């Protein structure tokens, strides 16, 4: 792939929804250009994409697993196979410690998990993103230990964390192992927080639930509550270093292409899961612009620092026009920012997802 950078500029409309909540359960927001905007965090977007059915189907054997509990699964498997609990804990902790510290500094979330699984053992202090190769190595070692009824050797343990892995999600979004930094991987995809192109007002949805067993002369509700929500057109920016993606995947260009295809399809067709049962806010991008080049990447979020007027008769069309105008003005000042581009526009009925992914994975 001769063009190093792939940049994606995506506009996605959402009706009333609460796709990504803050600690109080309200829709996340940001103030930009003096105007309040709805926001979907980068973390939310990346998790939505990497756990989507699209990633699972397109990258079936090349997806990692992020968890604290692999050591606990090892412990339970050993105990089920007649290894004493004392030995099982020792062996499972030895395996888990190859990826981080075990059993320290529990958070409130950990406490809740402990209530669900009170007999947890060999639990990692931090989440670890295991590659398929590392998970396979762990279970192959466990099978060997069960068969030979012995504890793991240092040489066997040292082979568990691996540098040469092929995990599409880790290659894209990276991983940090605080206690074993030699096995860190730099992300090759940068994902901005999605923001609405216009100002928004968060609204309240007051609701009540009626008891089905109320008698005919009984009035009132069995429950009262409030949902907060907002609606808008979100701008999402993604930048992928295709060269480094291939390097992270050990030179496997075919897997790199499948990874890019999966990311693009998920980014423009999959919605975050927050409050979907209440709002059914499933949407697909109305506009996507893909750019290829070796030039320094740049977001086009400045197109919306001045919010699109909320009294616009067509916020989607106005947002597309503003994005294109700002892109053109940046190019006129700094020179052409990319070598080539491809556009998908559902409002105009132009472009296709197939052609978009073919462009993004080409030269």
C-alpha cells in the first residue's frame, strides 16, 4: 500500500437517543464554538466496532479478548480436572502474572464482579488484551500441565506473552500492558470523539409504568422515571496508518485489508448500544468521505466549530457542504492534503459501501 494514511470523515444522523452516557446517565456532551453538542466518546466507538458482528464475521480468527479473568478460567479448568485447589491457584497465578499483577487494588466494578463470582482466583489487576496466539498458548500449556500433573516451568511461562501476534483489534487500537511494557503495541487507528455538527438541547422523557394487576378502581403508576436524550447529526473522524497496520499484523497485507474493510463497514453501519431498547436508534452514515495519501493527516472538525444553524431546512446537506468547503479552503492554503478520495452520499444516492472499501484498501 503506497499511500500511508487512510482518513475517514463520516456524518451519521441519530434520532432521539442516549447512545453514550456519562456517570449520571445523561448523554455525553462537549461545548464547541460556544454551543453545546452531543458527543459519543472515542472509547465507546472503538468498543462498538471491535465487538460488532461485522468484526466477528470478517475477522473470525484474528480478534483478541480483553479481560481480567483469563487466570480465573484457567483455575476453574484445573480444578475441574482434579488438580487440587491449592495447586490450581498457584499455577493459574503464575500464568496470569506473565501479563500483569494479580489481585490488587479492587475497584467498585471489581467488587460487583466478585459478588457475581465469589470464588474468583488469579484475577489480573488491570484489563489485558490477549491476542488469539497468546490465548492459544495459555490453553496449550494448561492442557500440558493437566496431563503431566505438574506446575509450569519458567521457560514455558516466558513463552506466553508474544511480540509476533495477529490480532486485528489490537493492531488497530493498540494495547498497553503496564507491568510488561515490552509487549505493548502502538495503535494504528486514531478515532476522534464524535460530535454533532449543530448545537443541541438535552431533553427529558418523563415516563410511568402501570402495574398490570391494578384493579379497575385503582389509579396511579407503579413506577415513575425520567430518561434524558438528544438527537443530531454526528461528525466522526478516523485516521489509519495503513503501513503500520501491516507491520502490526506481521506483514500480512491480506489481513490488513480485511481489517480495514471491517472497520469501515462497522464505522458507517453499526450504532452504539446505549439505551437502544428505549430508543431503537439504529442508523447508518448518510455521508462518508475516504481519503488516501502520505501527507500529514488533518481532521475536518473545524467545519463545525461554528454550529450549523438549527433552523436549517436540511442540516445534513448543509453539513456536507460545509465540510467540503472547509476541506477545499485548507487545500488552497496548504496545498493538496491527500492524493485521492472517494465519497459515499445517501442523500444523493451516490457511491457504494463496496466501492468505498475497495478504494480504502487499494494503493
